C-alpha cells in the first residue's frame, strides 16, 4: 500500500516522441476504439462496484488469500482471459493476448488485506460511501482489473503486446511482497517488460519505491523470581536498552529515512524475571545507502544492548536473536522512462491532475530489478485504510478505471 504523502511533480512531459510519435495520451484519445472502452468503463461502474463489494466480503487475511483467489480465478475465466491459473504461491493469473509477444505488460492488484481471519468483512453502504475492511486497499484495485478487462473486451480493444492480469498474494505486512517476488523470480521470470500495480484509492501514482527492513528482535535469559533471583540478567531490561538506543538514532530528512519499534512483548508475571522479550522493528527509505546505514545502526544497537545487560549483572547470560521478517527492496523507475511519461501523458489527457508520490508497493520488486514499473491509484476516495472503519467514496470512481485502461494500452505498445 502507498502510505507516504503525495509529492506534487511538475512533470515531465518528455514528449512521447518515440516511434509512436507525438503525445501518447492525445494519440489514444483520438482512437475511437479506445474512447469506446472508456465509455464502457463509465457505464459499467455500478456493476464493477457491486463486484468490488462481493469480492471484499470474501476474507483474505495475511497468508489466507485462498478463497478470494479462487473467486478471482473464476472471474478471470468468465471474462475470457486465457491460461487462467494459480501459481505456486497463490497468485491468480489470466492472459489477454496482443498482436504480438512484446512488450509483455503485467497489471496487478493484491488479494490480501491486513485484517485477521476472524474480522467481520461485511460491507455497508452510506450514500455514495462503502464501509468495510479492505474496501479500498485493495478491493478497489481488484475491481479496477475487472473493469479494465471488461471494458476492453466490450470495445474490442486490441493491444500491441499481451497483458497478463494478476491478483497477487502477500503485499501487506509480513507478506513481504511474496507474490510479486514469485512473479519476477519464478512464475514469469524473464518475461515481464513492464509492470503496473493498482493499489488503493485516489488518482495518484508512484514511480519511487520505499524499501524496508523488518525484524523480530528477541532477547532470552534464564528467567527467575523477581526477589529470589534478583541480580539475574533480564531480557526486558535488555530490550529496553535497545529501544532507548534506537529511539535516539539520527537519520536523514532527505532522502527520507525512518525507523519504528511497532510491537513489543515478553514476560509472564509482575513478580518474575522474564525469560524472553521481543520487539518488531521497521526501517524504511527509498535510498538504498540510507536504508543500509540505519539497518547497520539497528544491528549494532541490538548487540550492544545484550552486552550492556550482561555487563550490568553477574548472574546468567542474555542472548539476542535478530530475525528478518521482511525485506522490501528500494528502487525507482526514472522520471524519463516511457512508463512514467506515458502514465503522465494519459493522466493529463483525461484532465486528471498529475500527482506522484513515494510508496512501498508490489512495484518495489521490478523497480529493484531495473524493470520499468509504476503503481497507480484505483480512483474514488478512501479513508481509514488498514482500519476497521475503512471507507470508500464511489463518486466518479470510474475515472480510475479509465486511466488504468489508457495506461494498459500505452504500456503494452
């Protein structure tokens, strides 16, 4: 999910003056077949919203996307996509052929949400607003995929290269982009020329991927009675030392670099020296050198905290375990790349303000591999993402589908 503030960008407009000539946005808007697809996208939006609700009411907790994935496989099949399948990690793929084999575009939205399996995922309506966990992130992205395929089919749009549509697993949280990693490292390895992720709501775009390191940091000791074993090493004290050190890290404001201790735990009772304490730590930056630097500081602080606790007390020994629970590689698609300039051009052609942001999405994977990639919002307006009160305003949400159609056509040529 994109989470960083929008950055206004005076774009860009490197002209789309390549073999196609002129401005790709204007060029596509002059094509009657493409215009017909845009009209169908707008007309179909009530039914696409109904699909968005229906899909969102199928639970898709972290590492539990199977039911939603099976439904999406059925949807892809009914839409007439070819070679519809589920890969080894649970990604759902369907292919729409082009005139030729190149360029091969993949356009994806993630199946998973942040909510646990027991969450009530019933969607309610309040006027133009829909309310339900995951209704925007990323049920909206999934709905856009459906809307794009349906409108292109109805208008009989033929693209130059093939497009593979994907409902992918593992974007959120500890999913660690496992779906996107599988696409590029296994399922479609070496076959993807460009990539688009449809993630969230609004009409912004991303071509800079924020990377991250995530750790579960655990301190262990012998434990004991708080009075009878006083003087023994204490894992919670060691963890406290580490957190205190981490909280004093000095990091760059630009390129923006962050750190956060997000969860902690440990101990069994107030009168016991715990035998374990743990924390989950997140570090982020879109700049690899800055991310590597704060990562190195974290590893040193974790070891130093154990050493300090062992030095303070003479009874027992603290050990530390630094377990990686997520690595999102940073990356960027250059502002001069055709994927970026074409996306800006079609956005402008639709009269939508061009707004770029940084974020951490499935596009991080191809960006880190040097494969042109962008992430686009799915239209409408969302509030309270990742909260049980998540809401989505359907007003003019068809604009997101229209923009996705133009980007899909532009990037498959």
